[in-house]
C-alpha cells in the first residue's frame, strides 16, 4: 500500500496533526470520535432539558451588549414554543452583526436555567438562509489540540474516509469466523453514525464497530511483535548444550528437590539455550518461588558449553546475596563466581575485568556496574537480569550489547498480568513458576491503624524473645531521599528506645556497601533480631527465620511494593505475619490498594487488580517497544486479546499480504513519527 500523506492540510495544520500522531490518511481514518452531538433533530425550546445539549431553530428577537456584570452580548431568540437567551462573554463585531433581529438561526449548546430564564452560554450557531436539510448522521467530536478546530478535523477526516484505502485487511474466512463487521463499514459508522444509532452506546464503545477497531489494534500489535520475534530468531547465538555434568551435580547437592514448576521452567530454558538463536525469555515467579536456583542451573549450562554467564541485580544488597548464594552452591563444584560492584576499589574492579576478559572466570554476578564498567566478556553466552522491572531500558540494552549474541533471561517477581504478557510482551517467551516450595506457611496479613502501634511493638518484642526475627519498614517518602533517611533514622531511634533488650539494625540506601553488608550479615546470623529498613530490602532479600514484617504508612506504598515486601517473610516453616500500619484518613485508591493486598496472596491476582486500578501505562512505562499504548483495546477483554493473538499466528503463517496491509494501515504513520 503506497503511503498516503495528508492532502488538503496546510503545513501549519499538518504540524498540529503530527502533534496528535496523525501522519497518514490511515491515521486520520483511525482518529475516532470521543463523543457525538446529535444535530439530526430540532428540539422545541420549551422541551429543552437543563444540563443537556440540544439543537434548536429560532429567530432572533433582540441583540444587545450588556455591561453588567461584565461586557457581554445578549441575544434573545424565540421559536413557536418559547424563548431562550444566548450569552456571549467573548464576541466579535461580526457575530453581533449576524445576530440581527429577524435572522433565523440553527444553534447547538447546553441549556441552563439562568436569571432571565433558559439560556445557552456560547452556543454554536449558524444563520440559516434557505431551508437547509438536517444532517442524517450524528456529528463526531474528535480529540484535538489547541489551534486545530473540530471543523478542520472533520473536513480532513471526511476526506480521508473517501480517499484512503478502506479495504479489508482480514482474510474473508477469518472475518466471518470472528463475526466482526468489515473495516470500511466500521470506520464509517464510527465517524458518522446513521441517526438511528444510539450515540450513548457508541460513546461507551459498546457497538460491534468498536470491537472491530479494538481487534484490529490488538492484531497490529501482535503482528509487529511476532515479526520482531521472528527477526530475532534469524540472528545467531551460541548453542548452549551440555552433558549435565555440572547441572546434575548441583541438583544432587541441593538441600531440596526442585518443585514441579521449577523443573518445568528449567526444561523450557534449557531447550531455548540449546537453540542457535538468542533466547529472550522472561521468568516469572512470585516472591519466594525459587527463581535463583533456576538461574544457577542456566548459568551452569553455559559453563558446561564452554561459555560465560553474567547475573545482574538492581541493588548491591541483592547482587551480593546472589553472589554469596551462588558461591556457596558452586564452590563445591570447583566453580568460582566473580563479583563486581560499583563500590569496589578501582584496582579490584580492573583485576576482575581482566579475568573476565581473558575468559578465566566463567561466572560473574554484579550490579549495573557490570555494564557500566568496561567489562569485555571473552565469550558471554548468557546474560540474566534479576528483578528486570527495576532496571531502566538503557541498562538492559547495554547488557544486550555486551554479549552481542548472548541468550537473555529476565527474572521478575512482579507478575505481569496474563493479558499484558500476551500483548505488550508478545515478543518474549514467558516461563512461569506457579508454585511455591513446600512447607511454606501462608503469610497472615493484618491491617492495623497506626494508633495501635504500641501493640505491634509489644508483638515484635515477644516474637524476637522467642528466637524469631522481624523487619520494620519505614514510611516511604516520595521525592525526598533526605527526608526518607531522616525518618528511617528516627524510626530506628524510637524502636531502640522502646525495645532496649533487642539488637536492632538499620539499613538504608545511603549506607556504605560494607556497612550495609555488615548489617545484613548480622541479620542473616540472627545477631540482629529486628531490622529497620527502607525499601532497599524490597527485592530479593532472603532470611527464612524472619517471620514478621511491619510496614509503617502502608497506605503510601504501591501494590507491587507491598507484595514484594510481604514476600520477605513466610520463607521458613514458621507461621508468618505482615502488619500493615496505616494512618487515617485514607484516600480512595489507598483504601482500595490495602483491601487488595489484604484479600489476596497470589501475586498474579494482585497484579491483575493493580492493572485494573492503574492502567497498562504504568506497567509498561519503562518499556520501549516502539509501539504506542493501546488506544482502543481494553486489555481486560481477555477473549479479544486471545482472538487477536490466534489471528496473528494464522495470518503470519498463511496470509502474508494481509499482514503487510494491516501493518501499513496501523503502523506506517507511527514509523514515520519515530523517524522524525
Ligand atoms: P525468588 O523467586 O523470590 O528469587 P529465591 O530464589 O530467593 O526466590 O528462593 C527463596 C528460598 O526458597 C531460598 O531460600 C531458596 O533456597 C529456597 N528454595 C528454592 N527452591 C526450593 C525448593 N524447591 N524447595 C525448597 N526450598 C527452595
Ligand atoms: Mg529473587
């Protein structure tokens, strides 16, 4: 399909259109109305309903400029049924002139009860000269931008509806199987619905025409992501197959058996690694589901195949914990794990860099220092990113560039709801650990008003006396690290005064890495019983003996954060609890968030409700897919997302010409914008 640019648009208008993302004729066709105004009927003035917009036909009785309370044009009009005041607070002399007594007007606006009876402020009006027929379609109101009048948009869109190719992009049999209306009919109906169509239902997007457009949009997304997926497969990557010498050895030495879910995802990953194209897989598993051991197996597989593997974590605490855990597991197998962090001395970093560069070290764990320092891998085969949602796009891309053709595994405990995984993430393969290791007791969640804080302090005392440990998470203070720090310090001091018999530790983002490590070490060894912390402990920290989590000002935290924090406990066999202290008054969303976290333990369900609460933008905010957010489709419509996915697969396999036309319609303008 040849690219059709916008005819009839002046350069100025073209710029405005571009600001709305409208570059091609197809873009205009897909610029759908927000709502409609019904100009197909004339309402008698006496039948006007205050608060509702309507169209009238009336004759001007008088037009005067009033000066009180401020300068304004006041025009009285009448039809056979009654009188109406039109009020203009801003007006041109030309308007005053047009509103001559005796002039016949067709006007549109919202009627209000005013001081002098019914009135309309700033009605849209036109002087009638002949018997002009009423339009037969509802009048669309489009999303627009300053300086681009509705009338201009309407004209351009009406023209695009004639000039643009509205041909069907779905294969016939698919269309009839789906029972959707065809494209041309749908867009025509949505831009200019015949007067019989219910404007309300259209505006609420309840007509099958909307469904067709939403389907097309999802389909375009699926097609382009699946194409990206196929393009990746065309690239090469080292085949990481192994004889199991190391992986089997690790498995036989672990103090536990893999869960069935861990077993399954490990096989999925191993199968990918053995392919000659780069894996791009997302490993999802709720907090505590045991992703680390799966990562360790994948890293060993790389070593078995004579390659290197890198594991990157978003915080120093987490990276170091991974490094300790991996070292403990792998040292008995005679495998050394290198460690690289931003806080190491220059010399140290350089020495590690050199070993990695020479290929002497096969495995390396680190923070983003791994990508920021100039580490040149000798033969990187696998790059793993833990808690991938915490990394910026730039960091992820940089790691990708390190090992030009490395396999990639991203791990995340922030579950991506299924529909989101199927749509925005359709270019990734996803493995899910949907089972927790046995012997865990579910965490009991309690919502407690901050007024009862002293009871919670007493509970901490009792618990720690019994040999268990607890976390106390300080209130989150958005946008002020200094204040956050101060609060953490104060919380620590208060608790130390209230609980003098306990050893209390404090950990926050500003501690030096060795100080931080010392505190964590003390907590792991149960020398510290109560750990006061900021959200630095949000991700990954694993101390099974800790069985109580207290979160102050829980109402300030996001759902994903609360779920992550709660996941720090319930890792051992002891019964665990999470206490959410909240301060009144609660905002409506805070109340909803607390209810969701209270009622649900399943991370996927929490994520689903979070998606409902916040919309997909937040979830994919950091993701740069080159695709716009969905404008028409609703991700909660799982059935439609699934239908689009199936259709995409079918079309890619059997209807390549349709694929091309469909993508041209939906993405040509987008590509143009990205180029600019
Ligand atoms: P996450 O998925 O949150 O990263 P971890 O990998 O930190 O979880 O695992 C949580 C805890 O569960 C760790 O102490 C880990 O050693 C342990 N674990 C992992 N797999 C199993 C299993 N199959 N059986 C028992 N414990 C396990
Ligand atoms: Mg983890």
